[in-house]
């Protein structure tokens, strides 16, 4: 059977109401993945673990970047939703998002996922799904209308993951220009 994947808005709507476990078309994996993986709010003490997971994924040390991201998530006044996932007491994944109340003349409430990582040793353990599921639940409680992110066009693994989570290409083009 060829089942349509839910849109991001449908996922947000799904988490803003009680789940119907009798609905054969529902996507109960979202709630179940949150039950199987401990997901909690990011804390300052998680910085070293986030850096470790990212280095395991990218092979690069981006300590400065993550110091700024964690500081922004915990200290600055904007609305941020930053979570970590644990396996046996060890941080094995993270997701960081911010809420924007309009941009480029639009007034819709949008969350932007700007950082996501799961330790490669935990692939297949539903860690990423649990993080996205909890993030969507938290954002739904904030009445966020849309969740978006950007991905390099050739990061096929992340593209497949986001597609399985209900994300679709947006009706926008991103432009950049290097400054000489």
C-alpha cells in the first residue's frame, strides 16, 4: 500500500491533540519513539557531549560554533527549543531550533531547525525521530505554524530522514553571494 507521508502542518496538528491509537492511518511511531528514547531539554553541561557527537559525525572540531549555539539556546532572550537524547545516560543526539515571529514580510510563526545530530553508533535506534517528535510536540504547544530547515542538496541521508519525518521542499529559493 502506498501511504502518503504527513505534511509538517499535519504533524504539528497531530501533536496538538490527543493521539487516536485506533486510527489505522495514524503515525504512532512518533509517540512511540519518544517513549523508547529519553529526550530532555539541553543543559549547559551537555556542551562537551554535543561537541563529541558532532565530531563523530563530521570529523571536525566545531567547539566554537557549539559554544555559541549552546549559549544562545540557554542565555539569550529569543525563543529556542533545544533538546538532547540520551542512551544509558550518555548524550547521543541533539536538536536545536528557534522560533521566528515573521520574516520577509510574512507574519506566520515559524520554527527553524538549525542544528541536528545523532551519534552514528545510534543510527537505527529511533534517536532522530524521537528528537524531531519531541521538538514538534514542544513547538505545537507554542502554537508554531511551520517548521523548516535547510539541507545541503547532496546530504542524501539527512534528506531521506527529513522526508520520513514529513518535511517537503519549500516553495522558496535560497540565494547567497560571497563577499570579496
